[in-house]
C-alpha cells in the first residue's frame, strides 16, 4: 500500500528504538491478544439476551460460544507452520484484520445462524493470535526479565475481560446484543496500525510441507470430543452414539501419536513431552483453561438466572474481581523472576479452588459482599498462575521448538476452556432436572457446578506438584 510506510527489518527497528523496541513489540502483540481475549470472554453476558432475541433456549445459544471456542482451539494447530511460511508480521496482521471484519459481520447478523458463523470465524482469527504472545516474551526478553514481561503482557490481556462484563452489560442494556461483537474492534484497529509500523518484515520463509494428516487427526478429535461433551445431556454417558464418539476420539488420538512418531515434520513433536515440566505443565494448562472459561461463563449466568441480577448489575458485581486479576498478574510476573514459578502456580491453584468451595457453600444465600470477596480471591489465584505457568513450561524448551511449545500450551488451555464451558453448561442443566429450575433447587444446581470447578483445581494442584524440570533445576 503506497500510502503506508514500508516495513523495516528487525535490525533497523532495533537501531531506531534501541532497548525499548522489545517493549514496543510486546505492547503491539498484547493489544492483539487483548482483542482476541475480549472476543472470547465478553460474550457470556449476552446469553440471556440472545435467547430472548431469537426465541431459543440456552443450549442453542451455547453453540455461539462453543463454536467460537472450538474454532479457536483447532485454528491454533497450524500456527507454527504459518509462522515459518508467512512470518510473524504477516500472520499477526492478517489475523487482526480477520478478527475485525468478522466482529463487524457478527454485529450485522440478522439470524442466529449468521451469529454462529461470525463467532466461528472470530474463533479462527483469535486462535491464530493467541499463541504469539508467549513467543515474543521468550524470544525477545532475557531470562531475568521474562517474568516481568509476562506479567505486563498478562495485565494487558486480562484488563480487557476485567472490564468486559461491566462494559458489555451496559452496552447490552442500551444497544442490544449486537454491541458485544464490536468490543474488540477498537483494539484490532490500534494493534493493526502499530503492528504495521513496529513489527519487522519477514525473513526468508521456511518451506516445509504442511502436516495435513496430523492437523486433520487432531482437529477431528477436538471437534468430536466437544460435540460429544456438549450432547451428553440428551444422549447420556453410556448411549451407543456417545460411546462411538469417544471411541472415534481415542482412535484419532492413537493414529496421531503413531503419525507423529514417524513423520519428518509433524505438527507436534512428541519429544516436547520428554521434559517433565512441559508435560505436567500441559495438564495444568488444560485445567487452568477449564476453570477460567467455565467460571467466566457460569458466574454471570448464575447471577442473572438464579439471583436475578440485571446484566449491568451482574457486570458491575464482577468488576472488582477483574481488577484484582489484572493487578495480581504483574506481581506474579515479578515474583516468578525471583522465586519458583512452580510454587507460585500451586499457590494460585489453591486460591481458585478455595474461592469456588466458598461460593458452593454459600449458594443462594450469597451476599453481595461475599460475592465480591470470593470472586476476588479466585481471580487473584488465576492471576498468580498466568505468568508463572508459562515460564515453568517454556524456560526449558529448545529455541527451535518454541513455536510448537507455545502452540501446545495455548491449545491445551483453550481445549480445556471449550470443554469447561460445555461441561458446566451440561452439568448445570442436568442438575436442574434433578433439583428443579426454581429456588432452592436452582441454587443447589449451581453450587454443585462450583464444587466441580473446585475439584478440577484440586487435581491440577496435585499435577503441579510434579511440574519440576529434570536436572539440578528440578529442585525448584
């Protein structure tokens, strides 16, 4: 484009900006990731409004959320190959443009089918963006400041969803559900403009064959697993169709492992999992995503459906916890540069677990002050986990495998997230059929869903205890 400045090389950008350049690049990628996270987390507050607008139940509305998360998760798989083929700059700018355009398309949708289509395409764009942030930290920053960089990046990333329920609730009440789609567009515009100026032009592309077979197997396993979990309420756990779907997932995963062992350039090198800190960290990433996204979904729905909060009040009630999450992440980053990231991760897991045990204990008797206190506690726990877990997983990864390592961490986190939303939605609906859809049975159904989230993090804590790297550093 002749009216835009030509892209500079990395050496030219370093000569122009000096040591500040790595922070500028971090800001650019952080803004892009904020846009992706906003699109991910801001939609839950619109669930009741979408159901009313299109005359459909919560389970059908759920597909706008689950479809986004499924697309996001699968879209992460080709990211390492696209980085080699297109370079960081082209991939980032292309994904940002796609996210902006699909967000606008979603706001203009006239039917629920088009809402779901727009959400799926949003998910593809967000999936391409999310693995990029940790790569910037690990490639541009020395080890002694990676925690601080991760903390600042995490602060920006969670600042958007911290205010998203509040801002989304206000916009929803005043302008309707269409406004929720447009929340990420300003971030896309700013990130795209800064990225054009500050991201270096691509080096010579690395030409290697795309692992269609591996991506296809993992993609099929992911989508079938999501569909299987989402349909459990109607089909039942032991129904023939459910068992057939689980069998298909197992076969696809088995074929992928066989393929990855033999292929010259698989989409995921299984050697990554030989490092215990990475293997255990991957499981913790899954549990973290499960708890983060399931809680982001279920708490606003609980406040509106069970406690009768209007959308604006539900958003305002969750604002302090979002701020606590944003503030705790930079602190966790600084602590991770000085102390064991593994121990900080364990502390965060325990705080989140305690907060949901307290929410389950209080149930329908939850006061406004207790709601704020318990959710703040849980979000502080999540804030401790974000930078510490990234460093614990990636610090011992070889440089040439960093792209794959970052993708695997993001993929498992998002897979946990999409399954978390689906599992909790099905679980609440199931418990409502047992206890009833009106209080006090409704309160009991949500309390049991909170206990499910707490149990997930208890298991994750036990896994994190073993998240030690091999060798002398394993004492940490």
